[in-house]
């Protein structure tokens, strides 16, 4: 099953042959260079490291530049590690058949995905700052007439003499968004290998140009 790193472009829509409309998220997925192969003998586990996003030399560290040069890869801004079975996918050099294991220097593309395939997309949700309980947890507001002072207040948060504290995990106001979110059960509707585009049904977390990780569902 394939896995790849990408960038959220935005959303669009498509009409199927039966006339139904499908909302689509457009992801610029890959090309991702294989920058490291981890094995049981050397690292104690099996994994594949992919790199995505061309960048300038000043934007990455000297150690990362050396790591990429050793792999024969160009300067890449984002590196991410996948389990070995997640990236058993076709590359630019195997004719799109996905035969054999990946090796350092291979390039994973959207050719590894097929329409109808189920995927899960991980990204960082939009940060919305400090929010109250109505916006953050969908609380209901209080009455607004007859002198009520409980319009958007959260209400009671704990007991009195016992236990004389607020339990952990209480739903209260606080920072909303800006966290890693995984949207599962999405379907690949279309791929465009020439432009490295992946069209996925539904919405994916994060803002436009946000980094996303696409894995098999």
C-alpha cells in the first residue's frame, strides 16, 4: 500500500456520471525522494524515510544537507519516516508496477494511488487561538433575558468540599486548533501524475499550503 508526503492546495468539486457532486481536496503529493532505509540489523526496526519539498540551502541545517547529499537527493525541506509496508509503492524507475523494495535514491509518486482507494490524511489543523466553551466544545448558551448573567459562561466546573478540585480533562475554554489531526476513511477519486496531484473526497486538515501525510486507510 502506498504512502506519500504532500501539500494541501485547496478544494474543488467534481460531478460523477450519475450527476452526483463530490467535494474534493486537492493535494500536491510528491515526488518524494527516498533518503534513508532503516533495517532491523542497523536500527532495530524497518522503516523508510521520504523527503518532500525543494528548498534553498539556507533553510535547512548543515547536518540535513549532508544527510541528503549522502542519499543523492536534492535539498528537501520536509523529511518523514514511514513503516516499511506503508511505502511499498511504484516509483519513477519501475514502470509504475510497484515490484521490489524501495532503495535510497528512488522517487515515490502519485502513480502509486488508484481511484477508489481508501486513505487517511494527517495534517496540522488551523490554529484559532483562545476560544470559549461554545466555540471549542459546542456548548449551549444560557438565557439572554430577565437579567441573566450566564449568556456564554461555562457553568459549574467542580464540586465543593469534596473532592475540592477540578478533575483533569474538564471541557473548558482554551487554545483551539493547531494540533495534529488525522482524517480517516477518505477516498481517492482521481490522480494526475503529470502534475503530481491527488484528488481526495472530503476535506483534509490544515490550511492551504499546509503539509499533509497520506497513508493507506
